[in-house]
């Protein structure tokens, strides 16, 4: 199976806020923000096992994140990444004249990527501006 189009919603979470206070390069931030929450039916349809990596692709880019069963209400066809470095890789830059990017309500394709590695916040940020010299 290739992938499935879903509607992406990004939002804040308590775990993210706590981790930001520790630091965006901390393990706590990594664990709190590099996840995509999905409906269990969508995961099953895509053959995605809990806590395995997936590729999320939008018109703006792609990112590898860990798929988890939604901890809050996420209906079939929706998915959720916490706002932050991982979500920013796929958030469209459109602002609709508000000055803020379109953080919610944009299409993404989600596909299994169990052999892909998760990148750290530093790798993603430096990679976005051409400064990452690692793998």
C-alpha cells in the first residue's frame, strides 16, 4: 500500500509545553513532539503498527514521525501532530492574510516507513537551512 490522504491538524499539548521548558533539544521534547496521533482504523487500513515510523508528506515537505493511536478524539480521516519542529516540516506557509501559517486543515499523505529514522529537532532545523552535516 502506498499511503492515505488525511486531514492534518496541529495543536499544542501539555506534554509539549512541559518539554519546551526543559529545552527543544531535550529527550523530553523529542518524545513529546515527534509523534502523529491517528485513528486506529486509519492505522489498520495502512498496515501501521503502534509506535512505528511513518512518512507524512504535504505540499510543503515531509517528515518521519512515530505513529500512535490518538490519545484524544481523532476521527477517521484526521491526524494530529503537535505544533513544533516536526509539524513545521509539513505546515503550508499560506497565511490567508493572518500572518500565521495554516496550522490546521491541510491535506497530508501518511504512509508506513518502519525502516526510516526519526530526526532530532536540531537535525530538522539545521537540515531545513542547509547546515546539517550529519547523516
